[in-house]
C-alpha cells in the first residue's frame, strides 16, 4: 500500500533536535516549503533564535526527548498551536568518541537515553495520532546504524538499536 502524504505546505511537522545539524537543516527546508513546524530541543534560547530566524508558522518546545512527559508536551504543542500533526521527525541525538574500554558507564547511559530512548519516546507518542489520522514517522539513524566503527562504538550501538526498533515498529504497524 502506498503512503499518501499531504504536500509540505499543508503539513504540521514536529522536528526534535531542531536547533543544529540535520534537524536545523530539515526545519529550514520544511519552513521554506510552507510547513508549519513544532521545533524541539533542550535549549529554549537556541529554539527562540531559530524561531526568530524562520519567522511565522513555528512553535517551539524546550524538551529533553529522554523524558516521556516532555515528549508528550511536544505532541500537545502540535495540537494546541496548529490543530494537527502530519509528520514527526525523531532527529535528536548526541555523539560520543573514544574507546569503549575507556568510557564511563554513566556517559554511555546518557547517550542511550537520547539516541535510543528519545526515538522510542517520540515514536510511541507520535503513533498515537498517526495510526488514526495518517502521516509519517521519520527516525534518523546513521551510516553506523549498519556498520560499527572504532572510536564510535557506543554511538554505533545506539544507532544499531534505533534501526532494530524502527524496523520492528514498521513491521508491527503494517499489520
């Protein structure tokens, strides 16, 4: 079955990790195409800067995607500001470099809280709406989702986990 999505200028798009990198580039491109945006990141100041740069049709939510209640607030902002949700982009992530044996367990856990559990939290929140109304869920991985690299072992393992979760969710939602 083909997925039918609204044109971008008719969509409300949630983007996590929206203040830098791929998230910011996605926000700029979607805004230019006419989408209404709900941008989420941890820094309110950075979100406010991006919102000012983009202009109208933007709502911002300072949120840590590792916190399910914060992710719920992102979803609520889409509905309270724009009355809908059409696409959810789980982009928030952090990097980590160094040999695994030299890393700290608390740092590894923090990376997983954002990179893996943030995607789980966003996905499970988004599908509450998307299953009923349609739309798209986009989970960003990495080239290291498939191939581990030295010095990025923990980051790569988190992206492997994202791929496994996303593949399983896609299959379950197809039923």
